[in-house]
């Protein structure tokens, strides 16, 4: 949220209006009873519409010789299909999961990329509820596929790493694997995306505010340096946004692969 706390500059008797948690809190756009609809919710809905609208426009009337929009869509689709899903699951087993992973990748990416879009200027995934919700969807799918593939007993063996050949360390391994897979895995899946987007947005906001705050007297030179840092951080954040979408889907695919693999 690129809103300045004050119009005061350095040397005017005011302190630096540092960004903090308040930069991630938004006033509701409207209320219906106890329900409040705010900016991140709006951006999440718009992100969904952008993804659906893009692929509808790209493939709604697909041609043998693709146009520019269809070519871009095919490139993105093929990147996720071959570069992530097929690498983990193989073509035969992975084809059925490609639509879900493609949707997940581009949805996460657009939620991240709102950060550098004027007016929006906020990555929705920097609010923990959104990556947590997506991680929960992946988690439920992983648990369902695990028990579907291996049955009740085999599913628990897969989750806990049960192997009687481990001998006396078996109880320890079972506890560690159960905690890792059932609690730590979904937590880290969500927090990895959230933490990167939270930190990146905070840095961009800080340097943007600093550019304004230092724009006075001899502070102008420092304001210019801060502006250059804002530009550099924005470019770097653009790279991180794509990487985090890739990692989120890569991990989701690896979890599915683990659910479908044979237990040893």
C-alpha cells in the first residue's frame, strides 16, 4: 500500500514514516452485515478473471497456426506442463494434473505481480490467508491421493515412512515423518510464498517512502539514490514473483508425486 503517512520531508521536524504492518491493512471497500470486502479481495477476484480471460482469449478459438496471443498462451502452458509436471510425474501420469498446475501457477503469479502494477501496488500473497488457502487445497489433494492410491493402511505407511526394517529407530522416524508431512509441509508451503512477497513489498514501500521523505535540501541526492533502489528492487521483485510461483507449483507437484509413488 503506497500511501504516505505525512507530507513532511527531512529537515522539517518530522520523523521518517517507516512502513510496517499497517501497510498491509486496508479499509473495507464496502460492508454487508459482518462481511467486509477490501482491496486484496478485489485483486484476488480480478486475478482470477485475468487468468481465465487470458486463456479463454488465447484458446477459445485455437488455430493450427497460432496467433500471437495463442502462442504466448501455449508457451506458458507448455512451460508448466513440460518444465514442472512432466519432470516430476511423467507424461502418462502427469497429464491429468496439468490443468490444475497451470491454473495454480498463473493464479499465484498474477497475485504476486499486482505488487508492481500501478494503482493495485500490492501483492495479494503477502497476506498469509491467501497462500495458506492455496496450500490447503494442495494439502487436501495430496492426502486424498495418498489414501486413494495406497488404501488406509498403505496411506499411513506412506505418510509416516513406516518400514519395519528400520528396527529400533522406527518409532522416531514415524513421529518425525508424520510431523513433517502433516504439519510442517503445508506450513512451509504457505509461509515460503507469503514471506518472500511480504518482505519484497515492504522493501519497495520503504524505498518509495524514503525517496519522498528525502526530497528536500541536501537530501535530494539521497532521494535520487533511494529512487534508484526502488527501481532496482521493483525489477528484482518482478523476477522473485515468477520464481515464487514456480517454486509453489513445483512443490505442489512433488507432493502429488509422493502421493502416487509406491511405498518402500
